C-alpha cells in the first residue's frame, strides 16, 4: 500500500472563523442553537464554525418557502429553466472553489471532487433546466363521448429535503434541482458535518436569480431539525437520503401528517463475476467500485461473488491492485484515496473488519488504519466470507470488499439477492444471455453489466426493499415532485346528463 507522508493542515480555503449556518428567504442567517465546528477529517484541523439551526429556524424556513411557493410555481417553465441554466454556469465558473470546499469538509480525494462531484452536479442542473420545459402526459381527448379529458402536472408544494455527508454537493443538487424545476420550493437540511457547499449553492442560486424563499437551508441535527421538517404540517413532501434505519424513522415521523415521502437508503451491492468474465476488467472494476469515495457510497461494490474457477486469480488481482492505491493528502492530485468522514466512523469500519478477522475470515490486504493524521483507513479485501457474516450482510460504508465463491449461475443470482437491500448490482460476463438473465433476475434499482458505479443524469437512481423507493435524477425523479391532475370538461352543454338516472332516475 502506498501511503503519503504525513502532511500539514491545508491552507487552501480562506474561510472566516465562523459562517452563518442557514440560508432563509434569500439571505444568510444564524441558527439559534449551539456552536458547531466543521473539522477537516483528514487532519483534524478546524475549517470553520457555525451556529446550528433549531426547530424554530426550521419553522421560519418552511414559512418562507410556503410564502414563495405561489410565485415560483406560477412562473413559466422557461423562466425557471433560465434561472437553473444561470446557476449551472455559475457553478461551472466556481468549480474549483466548490471542489476544494468539498474536500475540506469530507476528506475525499480532490480528483473525485473535480472529476465526479462538481461536473456531475453541473450536468444535473443543466438536465433539469431542460426537463422543466418538457412535461409529459396522456393526450387530451374525448375518452368519454361527452367530455374532454386532459392532464395537468402541478408542483407538489413545499419540499423538505434531508441530505447525507458523503456527497454533500451532489445530494443537494439531486434533491433540490428537480424540485425547483417542477415549481416546488425547498427547505434543505444538510448534514451538520458537511454543510458548506450546500450553503454556497444556495447563495449562488439566489445570485443567479432564484426568488427569495424558494431555496432555504437549515444546518442542524437530524434529531431536532430533521424531525422538525419530517413532522411539519407545512411540508407537502419529504425526501431523504441516508441509512435505512434513519430513513424508517423519518418515514414514521412524516406519516403523522400523511406527508408524501421519497427515500434513497442503504445498499449492499453484489458484484457478480461469472466464469466467462474478462478477469482484468472485473479486477479493475472491483477495486474502483469498492473504493470510490472511500467506500462511503450506497452503490459501492461490497460483495464480490465470484465463479469458483476465477476465484483465486480474482482475489490475487484485486489485492495486488489495492496495494498500489495511494492513500494520503486529499489535496494532492496523485492521491487515490482520502480519509473517511470522522474518526468515529473509521473506528466503526475497523470494528467490523476486526470482528471478521476474529471470525476466521481471511484479511488479504489492508485491515487497519495507516500511520496518518485523520480518519484514514486502508483499502481492505476480506476473502472466503460466508453468507451469514456481519461484514457480508451489513453496510461497512468504508473501503472494504468481501469475496465469496459461487458454483454457477443459479447460485450466483441467489447469493446476489440474499440481502434486504436492493439499490445497485453488477454482472460481469461476456455472454449476452447471462447478462440479460442477471439484469432481469437481480433485484436492484440499477444493474450494471461489465461496469459498476457510472451514473448519468438521463437515467434514474433509486432502489427497492430496504434501499427505499422513488427516484433521484432523470425525468422519473422530476415526476416525484409533480402531482397528476385529471381535468374533465363537459362538451355537450346539456343540463340533465344521462348518468344522473343512476341517482334520481324516477324524478328526472
């Protein structure tokens, strides 16, 4: 394993000692809660501090969004598209600042922020700018001979969004932008660990022409601000990305008011390698897909399920490649893997690995923290893992890949589906019929064939089972934020309709 020498705290950001933790009604606002420090997880050095929001601040943001809704939802789609296009160009202009700020609060490698997080966010905004002008529905027609029917798609209303710490900018974009394109207004609660790029995005949106109150941010804890949004009577829809356990809590809180909910939750993605797979491609794909964002990705490959005939070569190839991964200073463009989000999270990942070691599973490489400041963990490969193992069944959410054998196609697909989760999966084969079968029979919201991880704005992201329901990205996501209304108009001018006989036939 290549580990960079210890590095000094980054001085790449010139942030003030404190920043406002909220953005309400088009202006920065202080929260009314406790002071909270934002810490660089790669060094432990303070980045800045802010005052956390409380339920009172969340209520103020909801009231602001409610007041802004009639004007924004009534704007022509072209007007909304123009604002979003301006925002995309502004984010493009400030791309490097966003990338460096994302690294400062997450510890991820700068290459990932520059080449994935920020460009993907820009593309997503551009996509929804166009989607806002392309509403689809059933053709207006006389489905009844006496009436013309048509479909309206109206904005849901005020959307409460709760986003996680692993992809702060992208998750904010995935939740906010389709909602804005549909004509909704938004109150977003980012993780208190990583709010900086979300707050910057809200400021940039206002500067790009978004009316005051349309996009609000309240940085606070899930226990207080998240719960306040989930149970607020002024919220018409709630979207959440995070763990399955917290998602279930959020859904229960939202059910109090019958609030519409969209959830993108955890995953335990299978990486199924059939006996005819391109071994080199599968090895490289497994390393990339298990280590992206330090493995802190719900779609990351976590369970390699490999044909017996390729098993030993696959394990050796993955281990050799993992050991060449450069771990260290996130700001160094030569670094492959930055830090995890916190020391506590690193210790949680390590605890799962050590329990796997104690259970007798083979730690082929990694399995410990390197001698670096901050929350780093080495790329870890655990072989010969059984299906009942904790590390096989539960999310490690770190740079950890398990490997187990399968004895044939039926066994491979059974093992892939032997999980509560269903967010993503991949199948590695050069046989068209095998690929088609895997894509049909593996229960997941996305099945990649001979690749694992790529996403595009035009296609949806979301899972089944314990991975949630509803979609992010694509026009399928856009529809989450729209209601379908049937408008039926009489075309006869007749006062007494034939169907009235079913109610008062004797007196008609």
